[in-house]
């Protein structure tokens, strides 16, 4: 099984999240630059292996989205 993790300063609190395969491509017009790490989750050995990493974005620097409260913020 492979997972797509996204990282980037412009993503704000959403950096480091897992996204479905098509979503990073859709996001590239919303953010200037972010990194996509494709990771294979190996159930046999219990390790995660990075298969590849690449940059996406439209090149226009933006402020991160406003921070929204999460369940953890509300309930501690």
C-alpha cells in the first residue's frame, strides 16, 4: 500500500497530512510550493519506505491558511 504525505510551509496546519492520490495534483493551483512524499507501508517488515518525493505548486508564494481549531484544541 502507498500513501501520499504532503509537506509545505504554505500548507500551515495541514502540512504532514496524508492525501488521496489525485488530491496533490488538484492542490497545485492553490499553493505556491509543497512537497509530496510517496511512502510504501510494508506490513511484512513493519517499516515505511519512501518511494519518491517531488514538488508541486504554481510558484506563487502565499500565506498559510488561517489556523482552524481542531478537536485536540477544543478538548485538549
